C-alpha cells in the first residue's frame, strides 16, 4: 500500500520588490490603492447623502459632473503624495482659466 498522506501546499510565485525602483513602484501602488479606497468611501457617502437631501442623483448630467468631481478629489489627494493622475494636466489648465477669470474680474473692479 502506497498511501501518501502528505498534503502538498500551493507554491506561491509572488515576487517581492528586488530593487529600489521596484520598491518605489510597490509603495506608489499601495499609496494609490489607499487613496482610491478613501476617495471611493467618502464620495459614495456624499453621493448618497445628496440623494437623501432630494437631489436628483440618478440624472445622467449629475452623474457625469459628480464623477468629474470625484476624479478631481482623487487627483488632489494623489498630488499630496507626489503621485501622478491622468487628469492632473487638465485640472491645472482649468485652474489657470479660473485664475485668469479672477484677474479679469479684479481689473474690471479696479476700473469702477
């Protein structure tokens, strides 16, 4: 009788960071995962709270605008940790336009 009662455990092939660069990428992935979790958590609460206050949160335009706002928050949090976000350049361009509009308003008020 050749009964084998040894349990074979699965072999894990997960590689650990081997270089400083790989370690940095690993940390950045963890930072992004944390920010994504925080953003999704708080923004889903805000979304539901706005719905409970009577806003039409199922409206397509609202969903589009709210999604943009969520990504703006995510981008801001990424920037606090020195991470890049795909919308970063676009948001910075929009902020420059807002600053330009404020400068024009200030110039008009100075004329009055």
